[in-house]
C-alpha cells in the first residue's frame, strides 16, 4: 500500500515501492545486536553508533529506528531517564549529520518527547498505544508519525516463540482487531501518519507467526501501510533447525530472514524493519522490478 505518510511535517514516500527501516539498538541486551554500541557500563559509543547509522543510510535505509530498551522476551525494564540518555544524544547527533527520517523505538511518552525534541519524526510503539496512555498526546503535539504494533504482553512477561498455539481465536483476526483499536485511538488524537505492524514474534507461536506472514495482506483492509519486522526472529530459527537439532542462533538466520521479508513484500508490506539493510534493499528492488507496466 503506497502513498505519503506525514511524520512531523516530513513526508515518507511509499509510492515508489517498499522502504527500509534500519535497526539501531543502543541496548546492552537486545537479542541480536545487544551491546555492540556500548562504551563501558551504561554508556553508548556515539561515534560508532553514528557511523553505523550513516552506513545503513548508504546501503539504502530510508528510516533509522533508534531504540534504548530491549523488547526481547524477558527483557528487564529501564527508567525513562536511562532510555533517554541512550537515545536522545544519538538522535541529535544523527540529525546534525543527515536529514534521514529518524524513528524512536519506545512506548514511553517521556522518552518519545525527548526523542522528538532531539530531531526524531516518528514513534515506533510496540504496544500500539496500550502501555502508556500519555503517548498519543505526545505524538499529536509533535505531529509525529507512528508505528502501531500488536503485542499481547509486555516484554518482561513474554516468552520466545514456541510451537504451541496461544489461543483459540485465529491469530490474524486477533491482530486485526487489536490494530483496529489502536488506529481508533490514533485517529481520535488527530494523528495522520499511521503505520501498522502485526508484531512478528511478540507473544505468538511459530505456527501463528507463519500464518500471519501468509495472510499479511488481510491487514491491508485496515487502510494503512504495513510494516514487517521479521529480521532474524526466533520463529525463523525454528523453521530452519535440523530435525531434533538445536535452533540456529540469530547470527545464522540471514537467509531465512531474506526469504520471509520477500514473502512479506509480496503480501503487501510497505516497510521492512531490518538489521541487514543492504540485503533487504536488494530484496525490495527485485520485488519492485517485477511490478513493471
């Protein structure tokens, strides 16, 4: 689903095909790249983080998504102050060096406001406006674009994807109903730039994740662009593990990620949230090349 998304006065153009959101985590404990940008206990290596962001931009990223608190299953919560310290200075530095659209990956109103003041234009909320009731007002105040994601539970209570189904109601319908409610909240607050995210891996079984991927186009009926965050997720590891063998770690899930991302694009995703920008950019280019007149 193409079109223009208003993000704080900045327009994100989806009319020319899918765009890539590069993941930049300043956390010590994210499931794949935790600690990579740390400079000693509690600190962030700003120059290294900036170089990483600029590298993703060169590889084709249209959005840089900066996060300061891990949302992996079982992750510990941190204070707003610590999350701001991990993200706002980097956002300000990147804004000085690039006009790239910057997203803050947070569900906390205080963190979002600090990020938007520092130069971000989009808020990527894993809770779809369900964890912090003040966040919609902050997004409205700054006219921020929003990514509204489905999650049934907070990260500290979440488990890694398992082979067990988590409920009787079809996963696609559960996600659709949840996102419809999130959209209603956003619209009630006058938020214009809305993107929806089914939340692959968040409180869903392996089977449910693949059912969501297969039926991703069902979410297009909600009327907003869909973001797919599939990069190196554990349910992909389950699918590629050998019989009775260990599940491959995130570092060995790149090929599976590219396959899943390609399917997501073919099912109508407009944005891919990724660790590996160049590979995702090339996948999107191939899908776009197939859509000739």
